[in-house]
């Protein structure tokens, strides 16, 4: 049974209701904007480890199209990608089972700062200055 792991706080939930919009991994969001009227949950797919288009899709949905709902990702997602998915605007990962939950949680806590500007955060020097 699929579970939903929050990339925001690491909480594990039974899979929430189906996404309102599923965007294929090869859909070009630069060519045509998706209709986001009434959409609360979008699911992106990562078909293979080498296919990073879902990272770009999440970033475009947040930055260019102003989507404020939940973005979740399914498919071939590995714990090493968790930090970067969160920085591009992904809220949750769909997991088959619970055997990798601890690995994802560890990966989420591995980096405190990022040097590139995230879609929903500040760069490292701004965060460190604010903490002092």
C-alpha cells in the first residue's frame, strides 16, 4: 500500500486522496501552461533516476505559474533526491511501503543550508545572517 511522506516535516501518512492533476514527465510546461483552476494537488512522476524533468516542472509550477497547493511526486524517487525535491517546491513523496522512510528522513536533515535560491526559501548566507 502506498504511503505519503511529507518533505516538509517528515510525517508519514496513509495515501491522501488522488491528485486533481497528474502531469506526465514529458509534458513541456514551458510550451503550454496547465489549467490550475480549482487544482489543490498535483502529482508529478519521476520515471527513472536519470530523468530530472519533474524537478523543473515543480519549480515552474511554483515560480512561473504561482501554484500554492500540494505538489507530490511518485515513481523512481530515491532518498538522495529529497532535499532537492523540497527546494524545488515538492511537498510530498509517494512511497510503496515504509522500508525507506528512515532514509528519506535522514536525507531531509542532511543539509541545513543551500547555496542556490530555492523556490520557497533563502540562500545560505541570508539564513546564517538571520540566525545571528
